[in-house]
C-alpha cells in the first residue's frame, strides 16, 4: 500500500542514533540525499553516550525544514516533545492482546489528541525487549493495536536481528490493509524478504558504518533494493 504521507510503496526511515547535533544533521542529510522518505531521531536504549532526540530536533529541523522527521519517545508526547515532529515511535504501545479493552493505548491516544499533535504514530507491538507475545496471539495483538496507531511496528528478538518472515506474514494477514512497519535487523541484503509484507522500515545498524554513523553506500544500497522491487500481485 502507499500511505498518503509518503510518496512510495514502502517508507524507508533510517534511525539516527543521536550523539550530537552535528552528527544528527550529517546523518539526516545522508539519508535524504540517498532518497529515503525521512528519518527517526533516536536517543534511548542502553548507550549512555546517546543524547535525547529532543536535544537535536530543532537543529535538524532548521537544516531540513520540509523533511519528514520523526522522534523516538518512551510513550506519549512529553513536555519537550516537538509538536512539529512528523512521527512518534514508541517501543511499547501498551497493547494487551488478552484484554478486550485497551486502557493504556486509549489513554495514550487521548494524550496525543490533547497535545494537538497531528503526526504519524508508530506503536510497538510484539517488540524486542518488551513482554513477549506468543505466536498464537499475534493476530489478537494486531486487531487490538490497529485502532490506536498509524503503523503497527514490530521487530525481531533483538537489535540487529530481523523478525522471521512467518511472524510478519501472520501480522500482515491479521492487519489486512493497515500499515505494518519493521524496526530491527533490516539490511540491504535481507529487505527483499519482507517487501511483499511490510509497508515501512525503520533501519539503523543495518546501514551504519559504526554505531551512530550512517554508511552512505549502505543507505543507497537499501534504497535501491527497496525501490527496485515490483509485484504485479501486490494489490494491498
């Protein structure tokens, strides 16, 4: 499917591991020059040297005023969240596939609306380092999640590890036409495995020369691999 916010069949969104404003601006430029659809600024995880994405957002936005720029945030837009951000990504969207009523997800949606934020929400479902979701309950998780987020976003078992094709196929079938994003383990070499199933790719380690530094050649290779894909059978 083509999401109206992006011009291509698949959205390619490199994840910038934020170290400082100069580095974030540099890597954003690499991504955009290669033809990516935007970037996510990320500052979470266990790397103590990473800075908050909010600390560099204004600098990146001033250099690229019309670019699609998303921000990683732990939950809902916090006090410092830039309302001009085009995307919000969370690792844990608060979905409980065993419950009929999604209390936390509904509260988070209310908070986003109260903040009057108009961007795209990429909510983590069956996400790495979060509560595991049994394979048999993946469809239920997708059905519960889809009303609350623009892109249901999932991962493999850890950083640098892609999900199985089986997992993504189960989620694709459950979601129907609702957008699905993958946020771990994607590389120029393996992205083709998922192009008939996923709609967006949040990519970091697979296109970095080292942690926090995008490799221009690998970014271009990823874009080439995705953009060259064609399927006459894909009518989603």
